């Protein structure tokens, strides 16, 4: 495997549109890196530039010790798994796996060894004699991954490979791909992986590190827990997490010897540690709070602030309930365990007391969106 290095990578199309803006990124040898972001953020464009399927307008791309900007896709030592799998319909699974090796002149015995090893890793030995039309979506996806494995590439590239699967199968394939990456590493064959998805759940559960993109610009690169707990800006905070973070415009004000945020006409005192980090900053900000840091049931243990609010509606998700309410004039969401809601009046407009953990609050710059507490 190999380290992947992107230095000031740019993509400008003939019509002048700039899709990628000076991306700097290091993907470590054997790392599972996920590119995530909304549609149109250029994550697939960036992946295709790494693959050699899209030209690079500026900057330097290295795979290992080689600058590969001008190399063709087949010269870069990469293998790519596409969204539609692109299997040859007239070939059996075995031949789909073997085709690229045969084309490269690999000895017959080695072809057979690689194909059967990949089939064993992916638990699909029983599928080798089937045609693609005889496969389920998940099985076809495994064949596409197997075709990449047999090439023994320096870098694996995945372009939204699970998006065509149903929710249950996507969940199982997330686990299978993550376990495959760990299996290869433990067997002494670490796989450097770049995986593109628009699904933040996939990103959080699969990536060792995540690169969050917006409009062709990297917003933050970090491990999943750090992205969730310490988002660099309001965009990352709102994109990572389900349901998304409550982010609302607010005013930072003095409250005697302390600081508070005025949110929809309700004053919320800030934790002392947060106030100290903000110094003399006052005025317009964006206030952020994860739904799980708001309780709608009995007052939880710890330092919480009781605030009056009115209920809007509730989404029952099984063991959890997403409680939507109005805090003053702004809408908010609480993520609550279902067994904590006994006796709650679920009528729209019903008054209720919510408990807010202000120690977990975030404050973002009103214009730039930068997290003021990081």
C-alpha cells in the first residue's frame, strides 16, 4: 500500500468554473479515509482526479513517492469500485474477477490463487459460477470489491458503492467493508482506502478519519468523535449528526458578572469555562446544541438549566423520541429516551419544561461560522 498526498489540488473546467479549491490532504498508508459532504461539494470529482479519470488543473498528487498528475489511470496502481458496480453481464463471477489479471498477462495459477483468495475474504466462494443477473445487489457489490482486491492496488477508491442498496443491506455492507479493511491490515496487507459518500452515518461508522467538503473546499479533517464533539464550524456541526445540531442565531450579552446568550427572547447563561474563552466578545453569534444535550423528561443529574418551552410535535423512533419544541421564538429538537416521556402532554402548543446542558453548547461566529470555543 502507499501514502496518498494531495498538495494544493485544483480543478477548473473549460467554462471557468472552479470545482476544487487548493485541497491539501495526507492519507496515511493503510488508512480508511472518507470524503463526505452534500451533493455538489466535489467529493466525487476529487476522487476521480486521484483515479486519473479527471485531469488535475493545478497542484501535485503523489501516490507513495511518485507524482502521478500526468499518469494514466492504469499506471497509478489504484483500483476503483463504482456506484453501479460495472460487472460484465456475459461473464461468470469468477471471470469477472479474473478478467483484469488475464488482460495484464498474469500467470494462470496466480490468477486462480488471487480470485479464490478474494472470494474467501468476501465469503462468496459459492457465487463464482453465477452470472451477474443471478446476484442480489449486495452480492454484486461484493464482486465489485473482489475485482478491486485481486489487483492488489496501492490505493482503493470507492465512489458511493452502497447507495443502490436498501437500508438494511447498506448497514450490513458497512460492517462487511470495515471488517475487510481490518482483516487485510491484520494479515499484513494494509489497504489504503478513500471512500466517498454523502451519507454521514456511513462516514461516521466506517472512516478512521473523515474529510468534510463543501463547495470544493475542505472544512475539517479529523477522527469521527472529534468532528462530532469539536466541529470546526457551523457547517460541519450541522452536517455531522442525526438529528442535526440545533443551530440558531443569538446575541451574546453580559448578565451581571457572567455571560449569556439571548435565544429567541430566552436568556441562557453560559458555562463559566465558555465565558472565559470568549473574553470580551459580545454581539451576534450562532448558538449550537446537540439534541441529546436537551432533556424533556425528569431533570437529569449534573449541571442543567431548566427552560420553559412549548411542544410542537414528536417523532417516535422506537427506543428514542425526537421532541420538537419552541424555545421562545426559535424551533429546537431534543433527542430523548422513550421511557423518559411518560405523562408528557403531546398536544401541539402544550407548555413543558426542558433541561439544557449548557456545558455542551457551541458558539459560532455569525458571519464565518467558525467555532468560537474550539
